C-alpha cells in the first residue's frame, strides 16, 4: 500500500514538473512566425481573370474601348483573352472606376464574363424600371443593387426622393463613383454595345 501511494505521488510530481515545459513549448510555438505561414490562393472569381493568371502559357489579350460619354471616372472595355497553345478563348468586359475625390488612388477594376454581362444588361433594365416607380410612393429610402462575381457593383439609392446611381469596382478596397439616374440607360447601352462587339468576334 505504501508503495502504491509513493508511486502516485511520484507520478503527480512528474506531471506537475512537465506541465510548465509543455506551456513554455506551446508559447514558443505561438511566437514563432514560421508556424503561422498560410498559403493564400489568389482571388480569380471570373473566367477571364483565371485565364489571365494562368502560368507557363502564352496569352493574348485584346481590349476594345467602348466609347461612352461618362467622363474620366468610368471606362468600359470589351476583352477577349486567348491561350495560344490550347486555343482557349474567353470573352467579357473590363470596367474601371476612378475615385473622383482622390486622384492618387489606383483605379478600381472588375472583369465581367460574357455570361454575366447578359444578366447585367437584363438587371439594369429591371432596376431602371423600379427606380421610376419609387418617385411616386412614400418610402423614405430605397436601394436596388446588382453585383457580379468579379466585384462590379451597381446600386440605385434613393434618399429623400433623390435617386442616385453608384458604381464600384474591385473585390478588395473597391473604388466608387456615382452618376445621375438619367444616365443609367446610356450605361446599359454601353454594356449592350460591348456584348454586340463580343458576339461578332
């Protein structure tokens, strides 16, 4: 019996002396920056960006300027990217927005695949129709939005019966600009023009 008690006391003492060592070891592991290294995959949410980010391939990217009169804060380009060896081709548009309040801020860019471009065109027509109805009701604030996989976001926001269109591009640190609601049909025409050009190529 005495031997069993002695053995239990010895095991408890060994356990207590080992505990601080475990604590020190785990604390050292937490402080070691090498143990925190995490592989981060680049964000390529669209087919265009996935092909543009492909490695060890010869790629050709053609850009076609869509001539729209929105001033210096918005630019739309039709885009066709081709992998020369596999003859893989993807089509879409690149939308670039400049921050009018901060000229030193890098332009925000979003790519839209051609399939999403068709949905965007239909979405803009619906949003334009909805915004026309808001003028005649009692809602104080209303917002309608359309967002693409590549981070292009269009929002019509009406506050105090004054509607405004907001455009933002980029998934990380998006850049935002705005326009008057009457300019929305011209924006939709710009996307439709890009779509027609891409369908011919």
